[in-house]
């Protein structure tokens, strides 16, 4: 009788054990971080502490030697937290997940294996047909940072970098107003009895908001121009202080620019080139040694006199006005930018491990799904499809067919 009850007890336990087994979906990830080859790209995707978190979750992290050096993270910083430092670049590209900052190059895609997952920026304007075809041929699943959205629906990486760029642009302006850089010899403000520096900000988006916050905190007098009343009102609400705002009217804008000390150009286009709203004539009438910082230069710029510069030679003078037109301002403060990026990427990597693969993450996280432009070699991004005259596949249908 006791033997019979033992058999019955085992039979009752069997379904429960089977259920527990199917619920455990955790994967061990193999993550590779190559050294950046993009010009003056100083950021790295993960900090040593993020690597420690991933290693503690049972994942392997391979990092190419000196990959974090430009952001002041040494190889020993990473190895102490459990990363494996790799000197052969090809070995890093054997990982299941490659995470990098700059867009992939033809060289890097050639080193990748079939069915890999790639996290990187897309930079659609510089994407070439042969590169896209090579990625499709290798059945790569590619995620673009620019399209990642958070729970609130905002573009998380774009917003984080915009916050950094907005605040940094004012600090750059402060440098170039000083005598050290042959500027006017002005402080931004805050000195009793001395009139504050006048700063004009074009654009009331995230960059404009954080530029205004920083300028106000340093004691400058700020004027913000934008074509949208909604964005201007939101900026005032977010800052919590009354600041001069105006819609873009040529006469008012011309007067503000020709009398100010600094102009920050932060107007971005949703698609294509940013609007060029400041003419060469207006720049020519600005005060001598004034500073122009064109944050929108990566989309063509919003000053007629702008031309792309870099971190080695960041400025040029035209009409005795100092122009700063570096596209990748966030790389100027690479360590801060890396901390901001790792806060976004690490939870996604942890989720991929916990949820049993990227397919489940894409299915359950709309913000990640929005960032996928290639899924197992199938093009799923509509904008990219239009650019290359291809037919995009429906990502939801692709995943449903495999579940």
C-alpha cells in the first residue's frame, strides 16, 4: 500500500516539475565589445560596473584591448570586473551579441558570423547599399540606438545625448568667450553690478532646454526661439523659470542675434536637413568675437556660415565670429556619455538573458522592437526601405511565425 502511495505521489509531482522546467528560459549571453574605429568616437557602450553586473548574471563579455581608453577606462578596470580582454579583433566579432557605438563598417560586417545580433547606431544618411546587403546576407539582427524608446515613449539614447550636448554647448561657449581662446574676455554672468552675457538659443527641444538650464544657472540672460508654441511652453514649464521665448520671426531673431554674445543652433529636422534659419548677412552683423555653436551641424546646420569641424580643430572665424561646428559633441565628455549610455543598454542585455533571447525581448518590449531595423537578415525599417527602394517586412509577423 505504501509503495502505491509513493508512486501516486511521484505522479502528482511530475507535471509540476515539467512546468518549472519550461518556465526557466534564462540564456547565457556571449557579448563582444570592439574598439571604435569611427573618427574621434571616444565613447564605449558599457562601463566596468555594467560588465560586472552582466558577468554576475552568468554572461561572458569579451572586450577588445584599449576599447575604453578614450573614455578613461583601462583594460584592467574591465578585467577586474570579469571581462576577458582580447587582442585579436576578429575574436571579439565571434560573440553572439556585438555592441558598439559607431555604425558598422564593411570590414566589421565581414568579420561577423551568420545570425549575430548587432547593437550600434544606424546613421541612415551614411549607410551604403553594399553594407546593408552584406548584413542581410549574414542574417544579422540589428538594433539602432537612435530608435530605442523608453517606457514613456521618448527616444532614450537621443534624449540622453541631447541633455549632455545641451549642457556642454554652454560650457564650450564659456571657454570661447574667454581670453584664453581669443574671445571677448567675458564670463557668462552672476557677478554683482556687471551686466550678464546674452545667449540666444535656437530650438526648444531637449538640447535647447538643457542649454537654457545651464546658461540660466551660470547667470546668463537667455532668449529661446522656436517655431512651435507648444515646445516653448513646455521648455518654460520644465525649467520652472520665466525665460524670454519667441516664435521665429525674422526681424525679432535678427535683432536678438546681432546684439547677443553667443548663439546656440539646436534646431533639428525629423527627416532630412535641418532648416538653415540664420543668413550669412545676419552673422556678418554680429558683434566681434561673438560665439556661434551649431549643434545641428550633423544635419547640415542652421547657420549659412557653418561648416563641419572636429575635436582637433574645433573652431574657425568668419566675419570675426567664432564658429564651433563639431558634430559629435558628446564625445568631448566621453566618460559622462558612456555612463548615460550604459544605463540604457545594460537592462536590455540583462532582459535578453532573463527572457531567453532577443526574440522574446522584441515581442514583449515595444521600445526595443521600435529600434530593430534588420531581423535575421530581413529589412523591417520603413525609412531605410524607402531610401534603398526595398520592400520592408512586418517585424510582428516575422516574430509570430517563429513563436
